[in-house]
C-alpha cells in the first residue's frame, strides 16, 4: 500500500482555499465516457495551471504515481481502479480570441471551442463539433473527424515539462503531428493551453456546417450508449469499421461490451461492462479481422493499468 503521507492534508488545505477539488476511492467509471473503471486512490481537479503544476511537483517529489486527463473520452480504465492520483484538467477552461486566433485551456471541451469559434465568426473547427474530448486530449492525440484534424488548425501549445520544471511553447513542426499522434504523446509533457489559427467567415455558414456534421454523428454513431469513441486506428487502404462489419462482428458481445450494431468501429457499454470484457472483445475483433482479411488493426483507445 502506497504511503501518501501528507498528501491528503495538502489536498484538503488546497480544497479549502478553492484551488482544487478531490476525492478518494472514487470509481473511475464515474469520470470517463466508457463508464468503466474501479476506484482510484485520488481523483483530483486542479482549478488553475498553477495548482496543476504545484500538484504534479508534489506528486513527483513523493514518488506518487499520477496520470493527467482531459475528459477521459478515449480511455479505458482498469476494473481494479488506479493506484495513485488521477488528475483531470477540466478546471483549465479559459478562452481568449485575438483576430483569427483562439486560445483555450486544455480542459475546455472541443465542442465548446467549436461553438466559441462560430460565435466569433471563425471557421476551421467545425469538424470538432460533437467530439466528446477536451482541447488537451484532442491536441495530444491529433484528433480528427470528417476530413479534418487538429494538426490543420493547432498553431501552438503551452506545455509543462515535469522533468525539467519548465513551461515551454511548442509550435509548427515541433508538435510533430501524425495520424493519431503528436510530440506530446512521446514525452512527459502536460498541455496547459493551445492556440488555433482560424479563418474569418460568415457565422451562419459555420453553424450550418456544424449542424450537418452533428446530424451525421447522430445518424451513424451509437451516441445513446457509453463508449470511448472509435476503438481502432485507420488502416491504410481500408475502412476499419467495414472490415469489422464484413467479418460479421456487428452485435458481437463479451459480457456487457458489444460491437455496436449501428457502427462497427465502436465498442459500447450496454450495461455493467468491465475492462476485461472490452479487452477480450478487442482481441476477438483483431483475431477475426486478421483471419478473414490478413489485416492487423490496432486500438487507439488508451488503456490505463491499475498499477
């Protein structure tokens, strides 16, 4: 059992000062879009960049394990929970607009960012409307949909490096965006905020595009069930969801986890699904697609072990 020493008194003091919120032994199923996961030792919501940085410094000094998330919409937590501190950045949600640049805190939902852009008569973020993640999460994994990707609009990001203790700005090629990857995935960097270069345009046209894309989501995706979004990465030359469907896997279930009958690229939680159910279903899907088509498909959902 980890000795947390003075961590709880520290967090309690910070909570009393209004600098963060925290819970102990909180089920992670209540904190993520998949609605799966056992209790974490600590779940912490810093309310500012300063509170986040100070917290991470403390955890590192005490050698306490931690992970930082935005909205945990592309995450599968373990049934056994998490030994350490799970940190959520939803308190970092500031927004500024200067000319054609929007800058948002990493905890802001990307759907809210898309709405803010539209209200500021700016175009470029319509594809993010309806994505359930946060700004930080979207930049971290170079989220994309409907022919758009974060790399197309992300000008720069301010990041905290917990190893060096420095705050730096990554911009342009420094961000090393690729398909569902970025420089932030390959280093211990915590995204604090990101800036997006957009285009001035008619807000009515932006709204119409957003509404069209949202309707496509409603029509094609199983939004009425908990999930972590599209489970598998795209394979060059193939539509992964079609491979899964053509392998006859739509509706296949393991425990409470099921390949969506509406969109085969989604695994949904039909009720009571465990991380073990999801892992076994992912393995079944991979094996079936490999056996039938000779194609290897890889998950894009992040799996977070308990220990």
